[in-house]
């Protein structure tokens, strides 16, 4: 099963987005997902620059997708959903961080038990 985690990164880190991305990456490292996945970083409003590519370069199977900013985060999520083939896609916004390990394993359990739908988290 192909699982893709999508993180929206606006403006190459301007306006506080860099600090939020650091928290995302630090808590990801401290709380492993528990299963294999690919990662797509949607660079929203500006194409991913070298710093953005370096920042997220350690994520598994990382790819970068550029979005023009139309529709803000929702537009970026829609672009990812339209263009990335996979069995399960998980979206993360700028304020996302991880509180315990195996978070993706738990999401996969719910997906397999309850089916293809929209899930949320706190």
C-alpha cells in the first residue's frame, strides 16, 4: 500500500512558517511514524528554494510540489490530491506536530478498519 504524507510549507518559511516547520521536523524525528511512507512538501506561493529542499531533505521519499497559492492551504491540498497517486494520503498543515510514536500506524489501522473517508486529529 502506498502511503503519502503531505506537508504544506508556505512562502519558503517566511512569516513564522520556518519555526513551525522546525517543530514539525523535530517532533517527527522524536516520534517515528511506525511505517513506511513517502513525503511530499507542497511549496505554497513560491517554488521550493534550496533552503526548503535542504530543510526537508531528510524526510523519507521526499518530493517537492509547487503551488501558486490559489486557494491557500486548501488549494495546495487539492493539488496534491489530484496529482499524487497513492492508496492513502495524510495532510499536515504548518501547525502540525507529533506527540507520540506510531501515529501513522494508528491512522492506517483506522483506514483499514473503517475505510476510505476523511479523518481528523487533535
